[in-house]
């Protein structure tokens, strides 16, 4: 197909280089092809030089524009010309146009039907012939020779001009296509010269680095990017100016976005001079978040492998120790020995508690994000956080989060914030003070929840190691797993935790990816529910209606296939396994071809490794059974926001 398009383009370019006007009409009297001189010679509008244009309409336009001079009956004239065209015979004629110019018209039929016509402007030739006939006796042979050479030179010059115009048009089209391609690319493409000044941009810089200008041609790169980012990029830019291609990944402090920039030297050949550097910058924030999640998952899996065997053996040892201590208590021991036995028992029990916490931090853990109204979340969180605080300790909670619902694991978020509040309480101590919790968005990328206290702040050692498992500053009262579990949840979500001191105490910034579900997209839907088990269908239907949605039920593939054509339906939720030989995957594929605008989702009890579930998951969201109304709402809201 690409080769055919290239051939057609070369053919058009070749026809446009011809000095004469050319048109080809097929046996149905519709235009097959023409060149640009055909349009310019007769002043034809664009629709009459487009393949498929009617010969009859073209003749009518030429008559009405005066091409044939005064015509008394336009329609009769057009009808006669059409009849002559249908009985086409080869011909050559010369005629004077209404504007006084002379043209020659040469027509020839084609073997497969239709004809080709060539129109040549011969005005200059006719003028020269008249002049030569009038003054032939006075002209010398030398003058005639010069006239012939001049005519030949003019023809060559006209041919050269036509070629240059065609080349110019081709370059303009190529530049327009290149510009369109770069504008559509979801990245910033730019070029700086050897002085670091932008000479080209696809005007996408502001979409990658918010707050920057889009039109930066003529600006130094440090002014266009901002001095902080420019200083970070300068070493790679200087290496590229020496001929070395590099790639740099960095975080833009203003927006919190993760950016990857490739630097490519602009040079001709391997040894040619360097004329500047091409820069390709891409927003890889989501990719970086996914990498962080994957890395944290690998760390957790490794920790689980290392601790599972040790925890099993340690548990056995603690069981033996506790059994021996119980037997020792039955003996008549001195008071001092009884105290030691009690201490040993307490230590063993503490070891059991520690094992439970190790299992929680190293065991498999999954996130279950659901749409959360942050205002309502903090209303529920406030009494939970206030309860363990003494009367002399104040708690303030503020937030400036958008009205959209946020996709978060509510249980893990609540546990993490409670952990931070309790740590702040312990840091402040009995003297009392204040704990502040603030939630705010950073650009449109992150949700920052900041917990500040008026305690003594983090020590230098705590700032460095507080997020590591088992590090604690509480002595025997702490396990060293609280902040590490908070950090674990943040990294598993694709975010981070930052510890620092402020003027009045300690500050913990809890950063999570900002994933919104606009309320306008969480409105009630009409959902086609496809499930062949009546009891289960009733249960899911009640969940959907409790969420405010309307439901139409189908018990089979055939019934669902018919109902899917109802225009009011917004979404189809189908079980993967249906009675008969067809499946929910087959059903959604069939519906998607007919109604691509519908939101589609699957539900199943099949394991993740099952081929049928994997085939469905490759195209649509899959809700694993069993599920509750929150998980059901989450998948509907996610699809509605897509």
C-alpha cells in the first residue's frame, strides 16, 4: 500500500511538471485524473478537479464563466457537448478563448473507455507566426536564429521554473507532514544550536514540563526550561556537543513529574561538524511509579523468602521457651528467680508479636483502590485519630483536594495516617502540643499528605534510618516496623515518604499518585448484567442498584446479544463463563464490534493464570470473584472515567 501511494504521488508530480493542461475522463464521464495546469488554465474550483467530478458539471461551469463566449441556451450547449463526449472520436483543434488567448485541443480515446485531452496555450506561437509572416522579408537569417534560440531558452526556463515550483510544493508538504507528526507526538522535541539557543520546537514543552512556554524558538535553553532543570541537563548537553549521545532521567521539582530526556548530536556523517543537539523529552511519571511498585514488590518477595524459614523455626523456639517458663512457674523458685522467669516470658511473648508484624510486612500484600471522597474520609478519620491523643494535645486536619473522587486503598491509607499521628503523639510526649494533618495536590500528579508535630524533631540518625525495618528510637516500647510499613504502602502505591524537620518539630510528607474519578463520570448508569447463575445474578444486581445504577439482566449469550443493541445501555458487565459453548469474552468482542462506545467489563472466579481470563484481561477490566460493592463501584468508576 505504501508503495502504491508513493507511485501515485510520483505520477502526480510528473503530470504537474507538464506545461500543457491534461485531463482524463472515464467511460462514465467522470474525472479520473488531471494536473494542476488544467485547473489554473480554466480557473476551475477544487471540487471539479477532484477525481469523480462530473464532465457535465465542468462544461456547465466553463459556459457560465464565459469560456465559450456568448451562449444563448446553456443547457442545450451542455447537452450537445455531453452527447459528443459519449461518441468520442480523435480530434485536434485550435480555438480562441473568451480572454483572447489561443489554445490547441488534442483528444484521444483510451482502449478501456474514456479519453485523454491535452490543452496547450499557443498564443505566443501564433503571435510569432503572425509577426514572421508580416515581416519575413525584412528579417535576416541571423535574427531568425536568435529568435529561435530565445524561444528555446524561454521554454527551458519555463520548464525549470515548473520543476522548482513542484519541488517547493513537495518540500512544503513534507514540512507540513513533519510538523503534524511532531505536534502529535506525546513528547517534547527540540533542537538547540551550539550556543544553546532553541532553533526548533514542536510546541509540546508545556505538556511535559508544566509552567513553561510552548513557543521557545530563539530562547536560550536555560531560560526556556528554567534554571534548575537547565543546570541538571547541562552536563549531558555538553557531552552531546562533543558527539556523545546520552539519556538522562530526572524529577522536575516544580511539578513532581519524572522526565526522561535523550540528547542526540546533530551532525552529518560520523566525522562531520556538530551543528547542535536534538532533545527528546518524555513524561515517564507513570512508568517510574510502576517501576517503584515493581521494585518494592521484589523487595517484599525477597524479604518473605528470607524470613519465612527463620520465622517458622523461631516460632518453634518461642513455643518451647514459653512451655519451659510455664513449667518453671510451678516450681518453688526464689523471688529473684521468679522475676527473671516473668521477664523471660514477657520477652518470648514480645517475640511472638514481632513475628506477627514481620509476617505483615514481608507477606504478600495487594492494594484494593476504591473511589474515595477525601472530605468524607477525613471526617471519619478525625475521631479515630483524636481518640488516642491526650487532652493537652491538639489535632487539626485540613485539605485542599479537588472535588473528584480519588482512587486509593482506603484501609491502608487510614492505617498509615494513624501510625503517623501516633508517632507524632509519642514524639511530643507528656508536655502536650499540636499535630497538624494537611492534604493537598501537587500539580495534577501527586497527592501530598503532610503530618507535622511540635515535638523535638527527628534526630540526624532517625532522618537517615527511620524508614528501615526494626529501627526505633522508643527503646523497648517500639518495634521499628511502623514507619517502614507506612513507607512500604507508599512505595507499593507508586509514591514515597519524606522525613524532615521544620522550625517547630518534625514533618512527614506522605506522597501518593493522584488518580481522580470525576463525579460527573460516576453518575448512575444503565448496565446490562450477564450472569447464568440466578442467585449470583440477584446478588450482583442488588449491589448495582444499591450503588444507584439501573440494571437489565440477561441469563445467556443470545439474550445478552439481543439486549446489547438497546440504545440506552451505557455498560455491559458479563461473567466470563456462560452456559453453552460461548463465553463472556466472545460476547464482549461481538458487542464491541457493533457498539465501540459502550463501556465493557468482565467478572470471573477463574484464576489469573487461566487462558480464558488472560484473553479477556488483555482487552477489558476483569473483576475477580468474590467481590464487594466497593470493588464493583471501583471498576465501574474506572471504566466511566476511561
